């Protein structure tokens, strides 16, 4: 009997052990499943990639210098959508995100995760932005183009020019010669002074030993080359004619003749849309009116391109000292070495202006 009781107790103990293990195994399994589900949620929260079907190049997130935590959230949601923006913002906050450190521009492309976005913002790893300017006639226009592509305002850029350029030998009239139209890379949050310094550095690189030697051979300074280049860019839109026009003005300079360049009159008057220059325009008192002053104006009448400056430096030799727009309105010019031929060219052009009723 004792043996049977012992066997029954052993069987009962085994059942209790199996029941305990069964209950705990189930608990472990539930816990594991819960952890997996939680991890899946975390992975989904942090690692689901950003997709934007409307723009293959991605979207830009801009965090201004005066941003707050709330405005960082709003910027992310506005650029990336509510779901992705919220995820990136919450992860950014968990990383101790500081709005001032995140100041900048960030390009988010398809496939980028919320975790990657938040890390970049938290560490301030910006995406460089491409800054392009061309067709710029005045410093006001240049400052507007710069400010439209970077965080600094037009006023801040002009103030930075006043801070930096005089120490580099530029008077206000010569400011346009400090810049060369092109495409440059900057961080969106770059300081205005840094922008001016870097653009000036690019301009200085243009002036290598070969170009400096050519300028000296022409008897021109770097600013004077830029000034002649600015005039020929306004004088003709035909790139294959620029060298010829440049040499004409160089011939007049070397002969001590007034340039009598119509674009300088338009600059002096403040109206580049003029299609016909009249006596009233020619009488305009201005250091830029080359019908009244001798030599070059005090500075460029636009921000000259590198191509136009090279056209001056490599201008082909000829003996022309007069030019007049062709009467066919092709955009090209008739050239002359003597005044009588020039007058004949001018009469044909004036007659066509009258025929077309251009005043």
C-alpha cells in the first residue's frame, strides 16, 4: 500500500510540474510574442522608408535659425507628411534634438528612414544647396537671388558686402566685379559674411597667372576687364561676336576716344528696356554715361560672366572703332573703321527703326 501511495504522489507531482511548466511556457511565449510585436512596432516606427511619388529627387526640410521644437515638428510634417514628419520629430526629441543645432536644410530622398532623418537633424548634418545666379545687373538683384536660395536676407548679404569687400580693395561701384555668375554649393544656413568671402574666393581662382598676364598686356586691371566685359554682354547677346565688340572698345580706349556705349547710357538712366537712345538720354549727367565721360565707367554695369571676361582677354585684333546694330534686327552688328561708313550703317538702322515705328 505504501508503494502505491508513493507512486500516486509521484504522478501527481509530475502532473503539477507539467502544468506549471505549461503555464509558464505559455507565459514566456506570450511575452516573446509581445516583445516581437513591440519590436516590430519600433522597427515600423523608425525604419519604414519615406516614399514620395511626386518628386523623385526628394523633398527639402528647412529649419530656420530661430526655430523652436514646435516649428521643427511643423517643418517636418509640412515637408514629409504628417505620419513621417511626426515619427522623425519624436525620434529627434528622444535624441535630445536642439533646434538651434538643427538649423539648416536637409534633402530627404525616397527610401530614407525616420531614424536617419532624425539623426541628421540632431547632428546638424545638412545637405549642401546649389546656388545659381546669372543675368544680374545690379547688386540689389544679386542680393535678391542669393537670398531666394539661402537663409540670409538680401539686406544681410548687402551688409556683408560692405563689411568684407572694402578691405579687399573694392569701392561700391566695383562690387559687381567681386562676383562671377555660376553654380555654387553652400549650406543653406551659411553666414552672409562667409557667403561673400567664398564667392570672392571663387572669383580670385578665376584670375590665374595666364589671365592676369593677358590683362596686364591689355593695360587693364581685373576690375577694368570685368567692366569692359559687362558692357559687351549688354551690347550683344551673340557670344560669337563678343570678342569682336571687346576689341572695338579696347581700340577706342587705346586711342583715347570716348567709348560711347549705349548700354552705359541705359545703366545711367536706369532703364535697360530702352530700344532707342535719344539726345535726352545722351545728355544724362552720370559717371556711367560714356558719351559724356572719357574712359571706362567707375565699375561694371552688370555682374560679368567668366565667358565675357575671357572674350575681352582673348579679343581678336582688328581696327574697328565704330559699330551699329544691323538693320535686319538679327542681334548682330555692322562694324566700321571710318566714320563715313559708320554713318551709312547708322542711317540704315535708323530708317528701319522708323519703319517699325520704334521710338
